[in-house]
């Protein structure tokens, strides 16, 4: 596995250690299996969508949980009667249990999830608090009078 040395970045930045830890975490997860397949879409300036192919899973067998900056999607296939008795000649539909984790940026919240046609669609929205939004700061002239801003 290829590792990245972040020490030059540590020397030139302050307070970004969480970002580098996140990059290390994602790099170590890249070797994990690719099941179930998924897409991440940008649906607007502050809107995102994760679409996962979860064929064979019912709504009750899927769980979507957000805890702080992590989104956890799990699938637990419920055993059906007579499933052990089936003999497959070829089994191309996985249908196995899964756990998929996504790291979310600050202020990104899950706004909904729906299951249709074997696809689980998770809607996300970045909601920046008013105190974090950019604001204009008036520049005052040396005589105490506010200067003209453009």
C-alpha cells in the first residue's frame, strides 16, 4: 500500500490535523470491498446525493444513521424461510450484509432517504449557520466616520 507523508503540510499549517487524519482514514479504507456500489452526486450549490445499489434489500433491512460528521449505512438481510435449501448454479446477486461509512463535512446534514427500484437515495444538505456565513465589515476612516464601501 502506498502511504503519503504529510509532514511538509504539518510544518506549514495550523489546525488541519483533523483533515490529515481523515485522509489517512480514507486511504486505509480504499482496500475495503466495493459492495454495495454507489455514486456521490452534487445536486446543487449546497446539496448532495448518495445513490447506493442495494438490490434485494427491503426498506426494513436498511439503516441510515448520522452521528456527528459520519454517515453510516448498513444492510442486514433478513433470513427467509427455505433460503438455506436453495441450491444456486450461479449467484450473481450478492445480497450480503454490508456496512458503508462516509465522512461528512461540517454542517452537512442528511435530509432524507428513499428506496426505489433497488436504489437507496440519501439526500444531504450543507446548512451553514448564520454566524459562519461571510459578512461585510465596514471600514472606518481615521476620523471616526465610516468610509464608503463598494
